[in-house]
């Protein structure tokens, strides 16, 4: 694959990935509850607040508005009120993944992922599959039992949201990114939950060199079983897009075909993500706006879509309305990282991407670097 914009430095692409992840997460956070905030309700809210087309963070609800119950955190993540990012697990896991690669190296084990969770991540800031795995770790279980014992969330979206850092540190190498993501994912997930993480990591890695979002999506599909429901759903969205169905028609079709899986399951969320990337057509704002308007796990999907779109365009090209309110700061529940600068996280990620075999912990070379940007 060859990039359409080879002049974008690697550092700017990685910074764009971090900024895009945080901005997309913040965009989707006020409406993160897919059983209530359906696509229809989200668009009704946007029409009610005169915010269609969506080109900025969600507006605050007008005084006396009924029928639109935003998440409790909404006052800190709507347009005009954002002063740095809110804390969210979609960003916490990216930070934790960076800490993992810096401290354990690219040869980390699944057991070391668990050790890092126990030492750096508060239990009450974990949810669904991650909380089940954390509990199992604390009770002395080892992988893969941490993913399978008393865990009904094994194919939900949690491992997917942890995958971006593996893509950022393996630019242009989707297969290696997927391998790292799999090692992380099996701590808490199985089946389509693991494939989701491998796909997301490969998607981000491919975005560095892909000529178009479709090329990155095609590359990401090569790292997971073609017969899996996850892969079949991504291909289904692509086929509907190629058949010239509208974005709304595509999502309505796939929604009926994935009914019953629940709004946090990896498979229907992959459909929303894929549609956002395809119909967003390489435009950062349109990509994250369509992805969040697609509903389901809005903040997680917005974060991953923003990461891919940010890598493709670079930080300098992300419009100011998304970037400036973040103030280059993130809140985080990961011990030692609350208030960290986004630019610092990006710089540390770039060092790993350029020298993936050398870690601060060991100084031992494990692999080759990437070509200069």
C-alpha cells in the first residue's frame, strides 16, 4: 500500500491518532447508551438542537428539554463546556497499553497484561469483560481462564477499545499489530471479541499507509478468520456500501441482521464503525460524526473511528473545534497518568514505533524499527 500523503510525518500521524481517539470519545460520550440512544433518538436530538449536520461536539440540551436524557457526565463533554477531556476507559486502556509496551516490551505475555491491570488500574473503573477478568485475576486464576470463567461478556467490545496502541506502534504492519492485540485480548475475551481487537489494531496500523479507508478495512480483514461472524459483518457493510445504499439504509439492514446481540457486542459495533469509515470518505469530521450518529457504543466507536481518521490526516489537519477544547490534556484513572499531556503520550508512542525492539525497561533489541517518515 502507498500513502496518498507521504509528506505527513510519522509523529504527526501518531499524534493525530491520539487526538482523534480522545475527540471521538468525547463526541460520543454524552449519548453512550445504545438501548436508549438509538440512531433515531440521536438524530432527533441533533435536529432539536439545530446541530445537523454534526460538525462539532454535541450541543448542551436546551432548558426544559424532555425525552433526551444525556449521560451524567454531559456538562463536561458538550460544546462550549469542554476544558480538557473527561476520564473514560476508552482512553485509559490506550494509556495502559502504552505503559505495557514501555515497561514489558513488545514480547509481553498475557500474564503481564494482567499484572499491569492489578497494579495500575482501579477495579471500579473496569466494566463487563474487563471487570470479570480482573476479578478472576484477583482470585488467582490465570489466562485463558480469566476470560472464560463466569464471564458472559466474552464477545463484547472491551478488547477492541484496547487495541489502538498496538496499531500506532506498528505503522504499516497490520499483522504484527494484530498479534500484539491478540495477546492482550485473550486476558478477557474469546471468539469475536478477540477478532475485534485484532481487526482494530490492524485497521489502525494499515491506516498509516492505506490510500483510502477501504484499503485499510481490506487489510484489517486479512488478520482474522474470514468465516467469523465479525468478518462476515464487516464484509456485509462493505458490500452494501458498494451497492450504493445510503448510510441509513446500510445500518438499518445490518441492524436487522445482528438483532439480539446487544448494543455492546463487538459485531454490531463493527458494522457502525465500518459504515462510519466508508461513508466518512476520509474526512475527519464526517467520519466521527457518522460513527457516533450510528448509535450503539457511541463513545467507543467514536474513539476508534477518530483514531483511524486522525492517523490518516495527521494532527495538524484535525479541525480546531475538535482539537483546541482538549487543551492537550486527558483525565485518567490509570495510576500516575491523570492530567497527562496528549502530546507527551504521542511522543512516547512514536519512540516505540520507531524503535519497537528497545524498551526503557530492558534496553534489549527485540525487532526492527520502521522506515523514516
